[in-house]
C-alpha cells in the first residue's frame, strides 16, 4: 500500500501536512523565525545534510513560505505565508516546552525585543476568558465542506 498524498486532500489541515509534515520543514522554519537566512547557517544550526536542506528549502520556497534572493549566496526570507505560521509554531513550542523539554526547562526562551518580556502562545480562550479544551469546541461544516463532511458534522455552516 502506497503513501497517502495529502496534497490531494480537500482538508486544508491534511494539505498543510504535505508541506509541513516532513520532519525537517518546521525546524527550517524555526531557524527562519530565529533570524537564520543563509544556507550555511541553516545547515550549521540544524546539523542537516546539504541535500536534505536543499530539498526542504526548495519545497518551502515552492509552497510560498520562504523566498530566495538572487545569486549563489542568496538569503532565504519568510514570506507573509511563512510569517503567518509563527503563531502555530509558538503553540507547538508551548506544548513541546511543557511535555518534551529537558528537566532543566526549555532549551530556548523567546523574548520580545522591545520589552524583554517572554513571548508565549496563549491557550485558546472562550469569550468569557476561560481556557478551552477540545471538549469545549464544536466542529461545524464550513463553506468549503463536502457533502460527506456536512453529513458527518451536521449543523449549520460555520
């Protein structure tokens, strides 16, 4: 049985996994969020083989998360689409710092340049300010839902 091609799925989350689900993709974006722009620096910070890094950078450029400048030592810069992933990265980092960090604590702490205050992803909150868990959220079919998804989720369009 072959691998599922998530790029062909109707679900945007599945399609995003076709881009971000490869194990190096989010780590390359992490480095871009931390200010890395040059191939050699990505390679040094990640400890990644050059052929793998080239493929990941090409993919992230092709999918519009990074853009590559001109010339042999071109810089890679986050696009609007890439920058828009930053809150999702912060949420993943918050989870990882809680459940996967070494006993001493987080490996990296992000601080706002101007104030020096720690930057974290807040948990999802309800209108009244209380934290929301999965049991507090109802999934409804959106405007792009297939008939099968509408039947599965029921209810009015979101």
